[in-house]
């Protein structure tokens, strides 16, 4: 009974994501259907030549291809929804998979609502800013000095997330984070995070930072 009750919720989520894709790109869902149908047709042709078992494989392959295309279009649509929203960087950071500790609130904010978020992981401490380079650079330098007073022997990285030259675009932030070197062991990551939590309380997030219903897909696990 529990399984039956959960099924409508899953279908509802898929419909909601499909609507998001359709709003972001009217050609999105037709692309999903075409990719699945094209895969099925290919396997049907192969099945006619080499045997019906290929047609069975084609059904599963069509579903798989359709879901892969659907997932990628959904991710692209969600990035589009988040782009330009205050706090969008946090939505990306919290979806990182693996041993990452993301501070729930920004550790620095100015009157222009530029933000700096702090993440602790295998690379060390990562400070990620959101805002124009000419405004966030000073914030990153100040926060980096504050962090180094507590974690002297820990690598500290600063990343500017944005669309300006030298900044990391929102859509590439997860990938950039995953490419950072592994400097700490698992036990050390937890210990460093505890030291970071001993700093002064974080600054409250600005109201309404993320579009309602926007849920970011998980990124790859950090091995």
C-alpha cells in the first residue's frame, strides 16, 4: 500500500519537471520524445534484421535515452530559473554529493546583497562569492583572513561565481568544485568543519533567494 501511495507523488514530480522544461524551452519535451522514439526505431530495424530480441532491448534503451535527455534538459531549465536570483549559488552548493559541509547562511553580505558562502570538503575550505568582481573581491579577502586565523594549516580556496570575466558560471560551479584537489582526509574534513562553526554566527540569508519549487539535481559523488 505504501508503494501505491508513493507512485502518484513520483508521477506528479515528473509532470512538474516536464512543465519547467516546457517553460524554459518549448522544444524540450519534443526533443525528449524524439530521442526515445528514434532509439526505438533504430532497434526495431536492427531487430528485423538480426532477431526480435533486439526489439526488446530497444524498448529499454529508448526509455533510458529518453530519461537521460529529460534529466539534462531539466538540469538546464533549473539553472535557467536560478540564474540571477540572490542565493542561487547556495542552491548549487547544497546539491553537491559526497563529503561537503555547506554553511546554511552566507558568511558575508554587503548592502548590495552580494554574498559569500563557505564550504568545507576534501579540498579544504572553499569560499564562494556571488556578485560583481569589483565588489566581492574585498569580501573574499576579508573572509579568507578570518578563516585562516582559525584553520592555519588548511588550504583555503576562493571562487567567484558569476558571468563576468574570470568568474565561474553558475552552471559550471559543481564541476569546478569537484575538480579541486583532495587535500584532507575524511576525519580531517569533519574536524575542520567544527572549527569553522566556532566562528561568529553567519549572516541571515536575504528573503526570497530561490524560485519556489526549484530543486537542483545532485552532482557527481566525490571519490
